[in-house]
C-alpha cells in the first residue's frame, strides 16, 4: 500500500539490511497472470523477464529504501516483444515517482543543488538529472498560446562581459527561456521558444534599446509593438548623471574642493529613499552651481514622461525635455538624450501598453542568487536548467 502498488503487482520479499541501513523490497508480476502489450493494450503472453532493476524510493524510518524488480516482457503478435511499464516510476528513471516528487520539493527548498544532495543522499549528477527531467516535463506541458506581453532582457553571467539573454512572460511573471550571449543569433534562439503560430497573440515586447533585440523581434514577431521601458531608460539616465558627477568631482578636487566626495549614491538613489543625512547633504548643494545638480534635475524631470496616457501629450513632453537636455552643455546628458530621441517610438508605445521589464527585474535577484550558488554552473546549460526550474513556473512533477 505504501508503495502505491496496484494488483496484480505484488511484493515478493522485504529484506531489512540493518548494517547498511537499507530496506530492499522485491516487487513482481505473478507468472500466472496475463499481461498486456504496452503499445496497444492487447492481452498477450509473457515472453520473459528483464534483468533485475533497482529504484530508489522514499526512505522508510531513515532507512534507504530500494525497490527491485525483474520487469516482465510481453509478446504481442503485432508489436513484438516489449518491456511493460511499471506504475511506480517513469521510464528510464532510477527513482520511484514518489521519491522524484520528494526530491523536487527538496530542490525547490534548498539553497543549491549541493545542499539538496546532502539532504537527499544523492550525488550531484543524480540531483541535477532529477532537476533536468523536471524542467523537460514542465516544458513539454507548457502552453504558449495566449502570451500577450513578452520581456527580453540581458543579464550578466559569470565575469566581465559574459551575457545571457532572458525571455519572460510578463503577465505570468515567469522566465520562458535563457540563451547565452545577447547577439542576433541569441535573440533568434530566444524567439524559437514560442512557436511561430502562437506569436500572433503577442501585443508588445518590453526591452532595452539593444539593436539585436529590436531587429530580430521586428522580424520574428512583426505584429508586436516594441516598448522601451522605464527601467532601462532610468539606467541610461543614471549612468549619465554619474559620469557628470565623476568628471565634476575631478575638476573640483583639482581646485581643492571635495564637496562631491562620497556622493555617488546620493545622486543615484531615488529621493523618496533618501536618508535624513542625504537630505541635509542635498540641501547643502543648493547654492552651489553644480553641474551634477543640473544633470540630476534633468534626469528627475524625465519621470514625468511616464505619467502620460496620450501619445501626443507624451511626445510634447519629450520635445520640451529634449530641448532642455540637449542645451544643458553636459555631454553625457546630451548623448543619452539623443539615444532616447532615436528610440522615442518605442518609449511612446508605453502609452498604449503599460508594460515594463519589472517582472524580469524581480526575477533578476532570484537569478543572481542562483548564480551565487553557481558551483555547478561552469556549464551554461546547468545554469539555464536551474533558472527554468526556479523561475519558469513550470508544472514539473511526474
Ligand atoms: Zn501490441
């Protein structure tokens, strides 16, 4: 009963090996019972038995529990000799279904595969294989018919400029796929995730202003609008403010003034999140004619752009902002303003589709923590499986 066996499967013997802390349960199909072909279900004669196989089952009272069976083979007049299916395990698995379900729970709860292996008494490769099969099952069951909003984003992987590109379902808040690099080929590979027949339902794709992402998306999902979302725009503007600060700090230090020393995060952080100290600090800049203050004000005022619901009003707002920014005599700000101007259509699409890559940004911390446990992720495919396992919202159980 505990094994979930259905007749005529029956337990032959139970061998309690005290010294090894192990229980071995022998299961068999009675010789005098008829058998059916796994392909057509026709009752036929039993040909013979395969060699003994073993499956790891859930522990019994902390004793490792093994099921053994010599699985019979049927002899169908039409399909020939076939090994029949066993009800306690998936084909080719060395674990019972119950154990595999439990292992998946542990993998979800554990901080890393290494930690899960210790809890499960498995090797790293065995645990990895369970995770991989779980993801395969989930992907084969996944429905991609009605996706409306897709996000495409890049993430750092490993050191320096190694990137991975991530495709996510914005409404569902889950990762659809991960591929190495952020090239044209990478973006094409990402789009292979959603069959062409299902891409018609996609209304918009949120992404960075990265050429490869844009060009390939226009080609592969031609009906979808491209939306450049506020997170990416904010990132560019923030970088520009920081460049202005660095340059100005250098100039001021040469004149023996250190007013900008240690202010990096003051300028980068949202004023809503300023500490009391930072507020006071900011106030003290009031009377100084600082370039970084101007750059900061230009960046802050861009937030107003995202409030508009009408394209024409948003465009008008942008034009005013653009005039201000490009006449600021602050080179980094002028450069970003020009970039934004070139991608204005994609930013204006935000009026129509209020989507952002915030979901992907939220998944980001999860993905980062998976990377932190990356002992086994020297291999990209392992990293990918782990992201899909934890962030794919897949139906992974056997
Ligand atoms: Zn048959």
